[in-house]
C-alpha cells in the first residue's frame, strides 16, 4: 500500500498485543480473579453444566439408553402440555399468585425502608429492624408449620380472633379462595423486612446537605421524602422491578407443596408443583423438562421485554 511514496506495512501484532495485555491485566489482579473464582465455577458447574440435559425435553428420555441414545420426538411434549386440560389452570394460578405477590409485596419494603430512614432513635430503629428481619431466617418447613398452627379452625389464633369479633371460624387451608391470600401475606410477613436492606443502602447514599437545604427552604418531611428520598432509590426500584418481572412465572414449589392438599388443589397447583409431581413423582422426565423449559423461556422473554421498556422510558436497566 503506497501513501506519499512510503510503503505502509499491515499491522500484524495488534491481536497478539491485546492478548498479551489481557493476560498481563489478569496477572496484575490475580487476587481479584482468585476471589471471584468460586462463584464463577459454582455457576459454571451447577447452573450452566446441567443445561446439557435440556435436550431431553425434545426426546423420549429412557434412562437405560441415556440422553444420547433416547429417540427424538421434537415438540411433542410441548404440544401435549399446551393441549392438556390443566394448562390454563396452571398458567392462571401461577400468574395470579405472582401478580398478587408483586402488587402487595413489592411496594411494602420500599415504604418500610422510607419509614426506617426517618427514625432517628438508634436503639428503637435497630430493635424494629431486628424484629422485621427475623422472619426471613425461619426455614420454609417451620414457616409452613406456623401458618398451619395459626390458621387452624379449632385452635388457631387467627380463628380465635375471628370468633371474638362474632364471626364463624374459617378453614383457610381447605378453601381454595383463601389459599392465594394466605400464601402471599405469609410471604410478605417473612420477606418484607429483609427486602428493605437494599433500599436502606441506597438511602444511605443520599447527601445530607440536600435535606438541610430543603429544611432551610421550608420543606416538610413528606415533601423531602417525595422529592429527595424516592428519586434517590428510583434506580434501585427499577432494577428490582425488572428482576421481579423476569421471575413472574417462577413461583417456588416448596411452601406450596407444604400447604397444598386435595381440597385447595384447584387454587394452589402451579407450574413448579406440576413439574415436581410429573418429573419426580410420576417419572415423566422428558415431559416435566419440557414444561420447566417453557416456564424458563417465558421468564427470560419477560425479563428482556421489561428491560427494554425500562431502558427506553428511563435511564435505568440491567443492560
């Protein structure tokens, strides 16, 4: 290549230089890479490695033949699930519980964090925070036992209070119409206090001078919350909303299985419990994998869509 009478040679060493720079940077910061290595290998081995088995959703998996030896059936398992009589019931139960939980459980940690931030007495603030954090550390089995004991129609404290007001006791555990409320409110009680931590961390970064200037200008406490605190935690709210929407069909099966019975099945049976029952109890491995894959694909699609909406409507998004 001629330019002004000088022959320009192509640069051959750029990729090698970039490669050397990468390894040099790794060598200089090896402590940080060593620190992140356990988490990296954990996700690689226990989250990405098992994705190899997703292919059985498109096969008629026979354990004796293994994954590679099992015959392909394409989308037969997905078609079977979509055409089943229980598909819409499972989808509705899963969506209704998730949306109910999102509507009730998402704003409460924000409100509680804003309230904690306004408390100035150190001992009282720490005591209240400890009380609200404590339910998070109760195991799911113990939590289910507490719910069953409290809601018992004969000995439960909730029904004793209902009778004290002159009403008939309610069998919350056997009436389908009460299951979703019972599930959501118990989850709110267990997780609201713990959910305030990330918002309190965001509020701790608010410059005190902003509040001092607002007080000098005559702003009330409510006005300072609306115009200083809430805008400060709005990026955190957006990110957590995106993550919650990405798990809209990810209702866990642990607590539902512990509280589920034949009488409330019409309201409590969700996709995760169906996958557990069909996969581990009935040994329909390929079919349950197909149902679980459908659930994961929908969640991933919702995460991408909500993230795109958030990125176009605000400056905050996951990517």
